[in-house]
C-alpha cells in the first residue's frame, strides 16, 4: 500500500514526481485539519502548541471551512498569549535591574546575567513563530516516501527503468534523495544511483533551458 502513491506520482511524468507527492500530501493535511479533526482534543493540543506557518495559514484560510480555521486560531492564540506573558514576566524581572544598573552591577556580572536572560526569552519568542504542524507532518510523510522510493528502486525493475527515463527531480528533492541514498544503498549502488540522477538533471536542465 505504501508504494502506490510513489508509483502513481512517477506515472504522472511531472517535472518532479516528489513535488507532486508533496503537494498531494499537503492538500490532504489541509483537508484533515479542517475536517472532523478540528474537534479532536489531541489534534487541537498539537495545533495549539505548534500552530501553522504563514503559507499554511493562507492555504487553510482559502479553503471552505473558515469556521474550523477560526476555532483553531482562537485556541492557538490563547496558548500563545500565555507563553508570551510568561516570557514577558521573566524579562521584566530583569528590566528594572538593567534600567538602574550602576558600575558595580556591570562589574559583578548582574547586568550581564540580566541581558543573557532577556536574550534567552527573546529566542523563545522567536521560536513561537517558527513552528508549523503541517510542515512537520509533511516532512515526516516525505521521509517515508524517500525510503519507499529506494525500496522500489532496489526491488522493482519496472520502477527503476521508469525512473531512469524520467525528468528527474527538482534540486531540493535531488539533495534529499542523495542523502537518503547514502543510508539505503551500498557504496556501489550509491555510485550508480548518483550517476543516474546527475545525468537526468543535466539532460533536463538542457531541455528546460
């Protein structure tokens, strides 16, 4: 069953079969988060904790269930505000010391310690906007597809032949395939695979240009 999506994507003969797989996964995740899972406690907990990136908020908003999107946003905002309040309180403990810091505080390291605490909390605030549940799920699914690709590449001669005649993959997915190949293939197989992939990229760069 795991091999069917990879085979289907390869048969599409797109510029990058992995991009087609990624897009299909992304659409499936968007529909899932706006479906019945909106009201599932475990899903809401993960959404509240991680939220969505700018791209995926836009994608969710453009779909039909804006009420579901709004419900997730509301509970996510409540958790975000609690975490921001906690970070702000931790920083405010240090601001009075900094505002009133004299030469002695600078010499004994108190001012330096207060500054370090503010920087620590600032990093935590930055991290609040750098997580996305959809991105994480898509990356996890794509990791499985890379390994499934090599299972097919090693065990299905028809799949290997179709890949060697394909249009190759995009540059980001070329890098991911080569990284996974180093884990999945023997040194000899890795050399052969890398040669094939490089040839495909060069041929298709020529075609596109």
